[in-house]
C-alpha cells in the first residue's frame, strides 16, 4: 500500500500571505496614486473650484449683457443707450464731452 507523505515546508506557509500582501499592495497603491485615487480627487476638486469661479464670473457677465440687450430691445428703447452705443461703435464724440470707457463693451 502506497501512502503519500508530505514534508512540511516553510516556503508553503508563506505563499498565501505573500499573495495577499501583493494583492493588497497593488490595490492600495492604485487607490492613492491611480487615475481615480486620492491624489486625482484632490486635483479634480481644485479644477472644480477653479471652474466654478470661472462660471460665476461668466454668469455675472451674461446678466450684465442681458441687461444691456434689454435696454436696447424693441419694446423699451433708451435714447441714451442707443446714443452711447452708436458713439462707441463710430468712435465719435463732441469736443466738449469727456469719454470714459468701461470694460463691458
């Protein structure tokens, strides 16, 4: 009768912990340094805050432009706005006038 007798090896007991450590190390590294890791989340957050500030400035500029368009619309023509726009576009002023340029044009 044949019997199998396995010799206990120290190397065999280290295989499972080594594989587990490698597995956890791989996923741990990528959870911090990967494309969707903690460092990428910080970068995304900085980009989001910069873009939200840019959005706020663009929204305020759009509201200002909508207000100007409303003043120039057909229903409520303001003579001063039409005169101001025409003078700005044609670069014409009278000698006794003081011209102050605003940055919203």
